[in-house]
C-alpha cells in the first residue's frame, strides 16, 4: 500500500527510491514460519515487477535483506533461545556470530550504510534487485 500511495508523488518529483527491508530468511526459510517466508518472497517478486513498471519514471526499487544485525528484535530472540538452551545471552550472541562468514554479528549502521547508498545518487543503475547484508550468513548461491 505504501508503494501504491507513494508512486504518484515520486513520479511528480521526477523519481525517487523504494527500498524494502525484508530478512535473510527469504533465502534460508525458518521452520514454522512458512507464511512469513512466502509473504517476503512475494515482496521480492512484487518489487521486481514494480521496478520494471516505474523505472522509466526515475523510480528505483530494491530490497535489502539483513541477517544477524544487532537489534532489539535479535537480542530478544537470542535471549529467548539462550534461556531455552540454558546458556548466557553472551554465549547465545557468540553462537549467532559463529554462523556468519565474518564471525560476528552486524551493527545497525552497517545495514543503514547500504540503505543510504541505495537511496543516494551513487546507486542510479541499481534497481529490481535484492541485496543481503548478513556477514555471509546465507550460504545459498542464488
């Protein structure tokens, strides 16, 4: 709905950016979250189609999929999982860090840097794509 409402204004301005924040789970679904995964994949397909529809109006449409970024939600999830496993939150965070190729969780600024780049004049030939910012968490090749 936000896209639909914003497109006329972006066209009137001569262009702009639509950047959707999803999750790395679009590439690596989590058990028991099938509806969430399917919805996010739908957003990717919608964004690809929308990029084709509005590109000539100067509107660029992209998706960003964060992985293990240290946020309130991630900390809440790690805290809950750590309690289930009987380990400390610090150990839970260390376990999450080990899952990434970089061996650490990301900082919110690292996600923000990518979004700022996509919103900038330095990303004028990037549209219709989905970019992971996950420290190498997702191992898929597509």
